[in-house]
């Protein structure tokens, strides 16, 4: 392939603007389909719009980020094309999938608004591999698409009202209704946990403190696989009863460098780099074994003051017996991360 074919055409708008326009068209058609109760078309169009916006954002960060994850021969060809400014919308171009684009954005932005489970649901809807039939299911997919779209528009420094146009009222109404339902659900769960604690205090009598301590210690029996398959857990204070519960999520690590100095003599020193792994944690859900409070997703965690996005922690805080931080860092080293 010649270098000329990899050069963007001067007669076309910049790629992010083109992708933005295509995403806007699909988003507005998806919202119109929602009003028309054409649920299948909503699921077809809304995730497709998100995919276009994801690629626009990745392109602005680095065109090479549009390179597909596999197979190797396709990766090499695409990487050469995009690194030199080639048009990913050319007929022979192959780009990263929605799943890959979302994964890269979650890596680039720790505050990405969807946790892993909702990302998987969105990707499955896009690929047609999930059974999405009920209006409630489609509502969740559409809301997740709107949530991601708002985040991506902010990354592109694009005006939200201009993107949605006359459909902004629908978007805002859906978001308000969704937020209200989450807040109501969280309030009800916390009220139920409070009621349970009062009943247990009455039933346990003088043994209340001892039995509460026993229930708290039993948090180690909570299996992370039930809450975050393939994940792990760490301690967190319960927002209702104040006892220690477990925050479930996915662990990661970033390579960091600290510096020391070594005396060379004669007043001379040499800087010595000291590499280490910084543990990171992506929270997904919470469970308290004392008051039985259970929360899931970033909105519910955020509403109760629990961590709702990726944060740093000490390696010994990842104290789930089934998790091996050394094995994680060894695997990342093997893959050159």
C-alpha cells in the first residue's frame, strides 16, 4: 500500500467531526425509535452511535488506538495505516471493535462511567448476543449509551445540547427518571438494613455486640465469584451500620518508579530508579454481612459515599485469600504492561 493511500483526504471534514455527525444521526434515530416503541431499532442504533464516538475520542488521543486487537497480521497493517494518519473509514480499513474501544477508554480514563458488567451488557446488545426484548432491558441499554455519550462528548469538548438538539428533553427525562429510581432503591435497601439491625438488637439482647462481631467476621465467607466473577474484594465501612463489609471489584496494577541516590564519592551522587507496582481497584459492588446491605454499580456506591471509580490502595488491602497480587503483576510483566 502506498503512503499516498494512507493520507487523509483534504476534501473531507476531520475524522472526529465525521464520526460525531454519524453518531448524532444514529442517536437521534434511536431516541425516535424509543418513542415509537421500536425497541429492536433502539438496541441496533444506540450502541452503534457509542462505537463511533469511542473511535472519535481514541483518534484524538492517538490514531494508533484504533488498531484492532487481533489477529497479528491485521494489527500490523492497521497500525501502520493509522499511525501515519490513514482514514479508518476507508473501504479496506479494519478498526477496533466496540468492546476493544470501551476497554481502552476505561484504561485511559479511570472515571469512565460504566463498570465492567454494564460495559459487557452494552457490547452484547451491540453484537446481538444478548436477549434484549423487554422495554426495561432496552431502557437500561439506552441509558447506558446516553451515559457514555455524555462522557465522550465531554472528552471531545462538544456541546451536549447541540448534539441532542430537540431530543435533549427526552434524554434528560430518561436520566432523571433513572436517577430517581436508583435513589429510591438505595433508600429502601438502607431502610431495610436499619430495620434488620433494630430487630436483631431486640432479639439478641445482651449478646447483641458479640453476635454482631461474629457476623462482621463472617465477611470472609463472602465469595467474590458470586459478586464479580474473576474479581476480588477489599474491606470497606458499611454506609448504614458502620461495620466492616466487603467491596467487590477488579484489581489491577500500574508500573511506577521511585528514586533513590547512591553516593559515588567526592560529593557526587547517582540517581537510582526503583520500580514498583501500584495496586489499583475498580469497585463494582458492596455487601455487609452485619446488616445485609447490598449495593451494585457506580451510582449506588456513589450515592452511599463508597468508592465508585478506580482508586489506589495498598497491596495488603487486597486480602482476599483467593487473590494473588504477585501473580497479577507477574502476568502483566510477561505481557509487557
